[in-house]
C-alpha cells in the first residue's frame, strides 16, 4: 500500500487483482474499459468525457448472469484474496 497524502492510500495489490479479473473476462453489456496507464488526470478526464459523449448504450441484449468468480467483489467476499 502506498500513501497519496491527503487523498488516502492506494492498495497496489488490490488494483492488480481487480484489473486482472476485469481483463480475463468478457465485458458486460454497456461496460467499457478506460485505459489510464501513462496518462495524467486531465487526459483521463477528457477520454472519459469523450467516451461518455460518444457511447451508444445497448438497450436490447441477452444477458446471462456470469459466474461470481469473474468479479473481484465476489472474490473478496469469499475470502479468496491473497
């Protein structure tokens, strides 16, 4: 864990585990990935706003509930985190 000063702590292990979980599964309907690597906060904000402004939401889609092991929150609640 590293300190961000007044902004709190960053759990690098948590970030790595949750990112890996997302990258290993298919995205959910209307879910997108915003790559922030190597970007400053202004670049990330601009990319996020552009993505939101141009995103075409899917309103009609088939959805099967994915296995809970594909999501970090479930992994954490099941005590499977390192």
